[in-house]
């Protein structure tokens, strides 16, 4: 019987859950400078430092932040 490894890493799933700076910039409609200014000011979540030169944001964190901003603009609190 020929055994093969049926476990395939789902790298593509991570690509859907981790966003790089250009992805976040596009979602927010801001420049790189503005994105990192928000992070430095503490008004936007800091990215996960994957390596010294690689930072990523978790999509759920970004989506939650956006929902909170929309709720604030509408005079509500996000659930």
C-alpha cells in the first residue's frame, strides 16, 4: 500500500488572515506615513512583527478597528 502524506499546509489560509501594510493602507484609504502615524499615536493597532523587516496585521483586528470607528462616527459602541 502506497502511503502519502495527506496533510497539506494551508498557507493560503494565512494569506487571508494576515495583511501587509499595502493591504491595510488600501482598506483604510491612507498613506503608509499616516498608517504608521496612527500606530505610533496608539490610535490604530500595532502590527505583529513576524521578522525584523516584516510586519503584518491580523484581518480580524483591522476589521474590528474599522467597526469601532464606524460605530463611533454613528454615536454607538461596537459589539
